[in-house]
C-alpha cells in the first residue's frame, strides 16, 4: 500500500500531493515523488491553497487553520503481514492437532509529516488530526469507520488500485516524535496506529455485479423455495456394506422452525443474474453484499440464492439442488426501506424511511428456516444469482443487486 493517501470515514487524513503543492508555494524543500494522477482520481481541481481549496482541515472560524499546509505520508506498516495464526494442540503420541486458523485484528502504523506555518497553526493541526482520527464528523459508531487507501499510484478512475478496510478505529496516537524548523515553517513528524477489526483488505466490487435489477420485471413462477432442498439426496458412505448394514440410528427430533418463517408455495417474481467465469477472481476469496430497495410497497418473502456456474451455463435453468452455496431469506421488509446484507463486515441492517433515519437488524434465515451463516466464495467459478420475491408484494420500483467483493489477507 502507498502511504501518500488515506481517508478515514469521510475525512481525508493524508494527501501527499496536496501537501507538496501547498509547500512548494512557500519554496519548502519537502517535495516528494507522489502520485501525479491522484487529484484527478479524487475529482479534485489542481491544488492552490488551503482556503481556496477548502482543505479538509480548514475552518473559516479559526484563522490559524489556514496555516496548515498539509499532511504528507512518510511511511506505513501493517498491510504486508497476514494476521492468520493457529495454536496446534500436542497429541499424546507423536504430532499435534493443527487446530482452527483464525485472523486477529490488523494494526496499521502511519508516519506522516504535518506542515505548519507557525506554532499556532501546528497546535490547531494536531488537534484537527486527533479529532479526525477519533471519529469523522459525518458520524461515528462502535463498529469503526472505513479506511480507504491505494495499493499503488492510481490511474483512470482509481477503481483498480483502490482498497478498503472496515471497522477501523484509532488505537494509539497521534504522537509527535520530532519537530524541525525550515525558514520558520514547522515540519512535525507524527505517528499514529489504527486497528482494523476486520483484517481483510477489500477491493471494489466486481463491475458486472454493480447494475441494479428491477424486480418487477422478473418472470412469475409458482414455487415453494424450500422444496428444492428435499431433492438433494444424501449420497451415503461408499464403504457401507449392503450385506452387513449398520444398526439404524435413533430417530432425531425435528428441528424447530421459527413461526415467523414463511413456508409453502407462492407466486414469486424470479430475477436471475449470471456472472461469467471470466469475471471472477482466480485466487482471491469473494464475499457477497446484498442491497435492496423495497420501493413503494412492503416486500415479503425475499429469497436470494447463489450457486456456482463454472462452465458459464444458462442460469435460468433449474438449479442443481445440491449446488446452492448460499441462501438468504428475509420474511418481511417495510415499504420505503433499504436493506443491506454486507458480507464484508458481516452485518445486516434495514434503513426505514418511515421513521426517519432509523436502522434495524433484520432476521435472516438460511434454507428451510435454518440459522444463517455468512457465505465466502473461495473457488474460481462463474456464479448464478437468483432473487425471489412474492409477486403480490413486489413494487414497481423495487430493485436489488448482489455485489461480489474480493478480499485478501495481505496487500
């Protein structure tokens, strides 16, 4: 990862190109070989001065804020180390049981240069940096913020180089390690440490998954969504001896199903999305992000299924009952609501417009009312995505999409 740009939440923390442009206006010897296309990628005009550009730290009510010339990245660490670890348990005999591998949080240490015209500006700049690290002004939560950076100098729209980390918060700092004076201008070297509760490094979604699908245009089908799972027969053990059958297992009690889980046949709108194999990554894991807008009416019995399609076949064909790798079922969503089931952070929320900006966590089921588990797609394969909604409750403006987002352990 480059250290020339970092954004936490909605606050730009580091921008070496901006800092270099402002410093050069004062003939300061702090020029660096920063990414020349970064302003274009960010949609910024050529940098002039903090006041004209309305720099992130500039506050018209605090005159000394105009004396901050920027935050230049010097170094970053923590991206190139995986957080995976396991604790093998020694066996009584030789060897050990490997145990389960798990990922710890990720610690990211930045070293930056805060450039200020005088002591008052430096004092303000340090306070601004601390506030921006503690929580951006656009809202905070106990879950942390999104850290946006780049794997290398971006070009074009920057989507290929842009990376995201989620649930990021300040762990330590900012701390000033040294202050140098150059022609009465202060160059403060500052360090701070961030912690990412979700240790993965995420890319932009696969481009072919970003278009929205109008659910009302889906074909009408009369089906029981759970019936297909009864067609997936257990292959049994190939070592079972037909001449010496095992004693029958005791009958298991039925698994209780929530009374709120809808069952039986209904008329659904069926929307099918095909992701060709060439659009999927060969080595990186992929997680889905379901986004849905109910539109003008309440929506009932939402079913979203993902199944591999390695040969790129017709996704409208009947699915293999044993090949479904993810099933998301939500019984009810109110009118005017926005649903997000986010595999990046493993959280689901519904924004309800009828009660302002209130958000709630929906109840999610897997197939046949079972407990939902967050899917991770780790095989290089095309994908078929099926979205079912009851036809009677699918509003004319209801729409949905399933983003597929790649993640890596090191970057």
